[in-house]
C-alpha cells in the first residue's frame, strides 16, 4: 500500500496513514485513548521530497498558550488579500474568551476591508466580539465593533459561502462585552463578516478582537473549526 500524507502542521503530536477513497488523513492532537488509533511495529516509513514551490504570502500564525488570555499576531504589511491568521481548534483553547491583537501597516489609500471568516464543526462553534481597528493616535475606525449598539448588524455586512441558511448572526447567549456577540455554528459553509474603513498608506493600525471557541460535544480526531482574517 502506498499513500501520501500531507506535511505535519500545527501542533501535531502523532500521525497515521489510512486508506480511504485513496486518500490519506492526518491525525493530530489525538488523545491516547482514541480508539481510532492502531499501533503497528516493524513498519517502514519513506519520506519523499516534493518539488519546491513558492511560499504563500501568509505572514503570521497565531501563537496561543492554554493559560494565556491574549494572543499577538505578527504585523502584516501585505494587504490586499493577506491572510492574517490561521486559528483552528488545535491552536485555541475552547470555552474561553481570548483576545487577539495584531497590527496592519496601510498599503493603499481609501476603502480597506477587514473580513473575518469562520468555519464551525459538529463539536465546535464560534463567538466573536469586540473587534477594533485603531489608527496610530487611537481613533477607532470600526462602528459597533462590540455588536452591542443595536439588535441589527449596524456597521457590518455578513454572509456565507456554501450551505448555511440560518445558524449564524447576532446572539445574546454568550458575549464578552454585554450583551451581544456574533456567532457561527454553520458546519457546511464559510461564514464571513466584514467592515470597511478609510485607510492611509503607511499608517499603523492596531487590530484586536475576541474569540470564544465553544465546545458543544466531544470532538473526533477530524473535528476542526477554523477562523481567518484577511485585509483587502
Ligand atoms: Ca459585545
């Protein structure tokens, strides 16, 4: 049997190769009692060097420690279309509000969009609160970043790609600032929520937001929720 596994990523601490539809799947963050794992002995692994390819323009990766309430993402200077963070269930403690901060150096004048993307999973959904963009002298560029000023989504636009008709939007069931946040429990589609501001070239913007990864059931090895932010 021959199969090809993708590279170990994130906080992988173990891996396995199974054959399903002629594809391989990567186990990571498994726990020792996982019944899906099989120990084998006298197995030969061969590692193949793939051809070089150009790196993406992704600048930063979230760095989270389990007891840390604040996470700093590196500065990006690569807008438009820069992917600012790659937050997954493997890198974020669940059932805890975590503050994320980053900076963005303005690369173009005029309309600048921050687009937050969320993918939920059967065992995880997202809460999002207190988004902020401040210029170098502290002026807030976002409107209603805490979602608390209205029962409608004032200042924001949102939507989805894929299949997701109702399970996202404003909620009062969990929040960091009282008493509303934005949530996503859509597992088949990608939810996006966006806000624009007028940017300036060279200006340093301080971006922050809070996330709560809500674990609603015991996840399987492949149960992954994700969140990303891009600036366009
Ligand atoms: Ca709020």
